[in-house]
């Protein structure tokens, strides 16, 4: 499709919307029919990337209000709770850790202590991603920070381009499974999964349910990368150059010390949210605000707000609205009853495999994690409603499959942002080579790990 892709998607989206809105559909109210027309059009627009996601999202939200599909209070309900403030706070905190130099200092010290070979670099990338996921609650700044450190290693060790590409790919590939371990590992899509399920889940509650399966996925990713991307020659690390980079940072500045304090407090408050009773969103934005205050903060500035992308906030508002408005108008139930089989698999392992398969197929077609979550999770909630199981089960299972899956770079933003010589240096070839066999890992995690683990945890 090439350069005509946006135009093709624009036409297809409008045609689909007009067809759905004007054909006679049984067992659905007019509001549900319009919701389905606008929702499918929006998802198609997102998938074809006809324009920036923020513009598409505003169009969808506006159409819901103008055509009175739902009340504005429901359409924009994400702003009434702490969810959106989790995202805003996460971007601000991520910027503080990066701009203060704290993240870079930690990365250099870690590499000096643990890296000695190509294999240890791959393992170190995952370990650093894990550590920094507690400090930087967004995968992109984490990945770019780690990549900047890896660039020093690649240059100082005279690593050939072919092996440098493998290291760059690992940096961004590691951000996919590791980000699922903690609720704040990806403070954009992880809270979205909980919001869509309609349940509440604490920071420790998330780690209890999602931590072990995601750790298994991360470990299997390491094994796969070491097997699929073997180095052409062994690494000879120039430790003196890395130490020089660390020394150039000087002693720990007062800004770094204050950043360390507020990050440590944030982690403590995240981990104890079930004790103090405050939602993660309020804790996250509170810490960010404290970082901007004189005397106690002085870390975040007026310019720091530039790191909060409004189009992402609007994108999330629209993605959540698809599920919520679809639930109220009957769209979710209609989609589940029409597209999904009439009989729900009662065997939990078969159900897990079914949810994973449907999620992967739809994600393969549409290629947007958030857009697919907005469709799949509500449909699976409606599909499994007769089973009487906790709604977190289908929601987190679909989330695991969608948030872990990619074959082409555009199917996961974590991989798309690292594409190209100026970023992670890898191409579409590396993502396909890794992404296709990784689908097996997704089934292992959702079927063989999550089902028995959630039974042990008492969720099932």
C-alpha cells in the first residue's frame, strides 16, 4: 500500500461505518449500532494510521456526543477517576529520572559490575529493564536510556554492525514482556486492562497475578534471543571507556539525590496501596507534583509538561470509551454473540487458548495494542459472563496475549519506536524472526502458566 495506506484506510473506515450504521441489524438498539459503526471506523483509522491517533480519537469522542450515542459523562469517564493521572504522572516521573541523570548512572554502574560477554549483555539488558521499570513507569524512555548506554558499549568494544543490531533489537524486545511484570512497568496499558475489566487491583495484587507469568515470558525471551541471534565474534568490553563515562557524570548531584528520594517514596507507596487505600494514580501524580515544588523538588520544570503527549491521553480516552460505551449500548454483547461461538469452553485451559487465539488474530489484523484491547476485552467479558468467573481472568488473559504479541514492528509501539538505524538499528527482518516463534511463548504463558498460577492464587 505504501504512501496510499492512509487514503485507503480513510475510505475503508468511512465505508464500513456507513454500512454498519445503515443496514438493518437485529438484536441491537440504534445507539449500539451507531456505537459499533463509529468504533469500527475508529479502529480501522488507527490500524491504517490515517493521521495521528489523537485526531482520530477526538473524532470518535465527538461523534459519540454529537449523535447522542452516550452521555458525555460516560464518554469521558476516564478523567473522573485516577486512571489518566497515572499516565500523566508516569510520563513526568520518567522524564525526571532521565533528565536528572539518575537512570544513566545506574545503567553504567550495573554494566561495569555484570557485563563481560555478549551473553551477559543480553541478560544485562533484561535485568536493567526490570530495575528501571521500577524507576521509570514507561517503556519508551527506559528503552532509549538503555540504548544510549549500549551505544557506548558498541562503540568502545568495536562490535560489528550485525551484532550491534542484535543488541539494539534486544533493548526494545525486552521492554515488551518485562513491562508486564509491574503495574507501573507500563503505566499506560496495564491500568487500562484493569479499567476495562471493571475491577480494582492493587500494585501488589497485579504483581501477584501477572509478575510470575511475565517473568517466565521474560526468561523465555532471553533464551530465544540467545538462540536466534548468536554473535559473529566474542565481545571485548572496554571497561575503561564505560568507567570514563560514569566518571564524567561526577558525584551524585542534589537533583539526583532528590529524584532518588521521591522515586523510592513512590515505589513504597505503590507497593503499599492496599494498606493506605489511595489509588496508584493519585500517588503517581502526587509524587510528580512534589518533584516540581521548590525546596523539596526542583526536578520538574515548566518544560517537563512537554513530555506528556496529549494525543496519547486522548487515544486512551477513546480506547476506554469503546469498551464502556459499547457495554452500555449493547454493542459488546452483540459482537460477542455474533462473532464468538455460542458455547463457552468450560475447561480453563481451552478457554485460555481460545482467548489467546482470538486476541492474537485480531491484533494481527489491526496492529494496535490499545485498539485491540478496546474491542477484545469487552467482547471476552460478555462472552464469559455466563461462567460467573472473575472478570479479571478474561481481561488479563486477553491483555497478556495482545500486549506480548507482535510479528511486524507496527503491531507494538515498543518495537516501532526502536526501528531504524537512528534508534535500535534493527529492521523488520529481526522482528519477524523473533515474533513468529514467540507466539508459542504466548500460549505457554497464558495456558500453561497463568491458568494454574491463578488457580493457586485463588482468582479462578
